[in-house]
């Protein structure tokens, strides 16, 4: 049985090598990504500081008007930055009181749903959690998922909505 697995594994390696060497359809899977196919020109861009008074910015979501919502991992704050800040400062719009900086944990991912709920992923003293809240509301965040194991490092926590709104 073990020999059959070794033979199958070797066959897969040979097939992949032949596909890549032949430049076949699947060879593109094994190339380094680039900005465009066959175009090696450098892309020029200018960087501009939009806001500088953030502490460990982590997650990023945009409201329909272009306002950026940014989670601060270490402080548990969610701040907003207007689309045309012209030197504007970040304004705190929410805080996740249970969020705890723990290794690489804290307030991590945020995502704004199409129906206006702000979803957050954060580390507590016990675990990682997902909750949702409405900006401007005095109601505490609504817990959706608890008990996600927390680690000393690599807690992850990215949240996103697909094109279908889920």
C-alpha cells in the first residue's frame, strides 16, 4: 500500500514537471504573479499620508460615502477617516471593550455588510469572537460566535463579504 502511494506521488510530480516544461495551459498556475501578462514596465505611484495618528491599524472597511473605518488592534478602537481628509484626524466611532491585546491578538478584522452592520473579529481574555454592531448605537456589540481558540500568535481574524452580500 505504501509503495502504491509513493508511485502515485512520483507520477504527480512528473506530470506537473511536464506541464510546466511544455508551457501548457496549467503552466500559468506555477508562474510568479505580475501586474500584467508580458508587460514588464514599472508602475509609478505616489504615496500620500492620509492619517498618521493611528495605533496599530489592522482592519479596513469602507462606508458607501468613502469614509474609511479602521480597527486598531492594540486599543480596541474603531476610527473613521473621511474620504477627503486634507489633514483630518481619525475620529473614534466605536470601541470593543472586551478586546484584549494578547500576543498578536486584539481587535483584528472588520467588515461592513451591505445592510449597514459592522462585523468585528477580536481576541478576549478567553477566546476569539465575532460580533456585530451599528455605528452610532449605544447598544453593546451583539455576539455571534464565541469560543474560537486564541493563540499567542497568528490569531487571524479577517472578515469579508462576497459579491452576494454574505
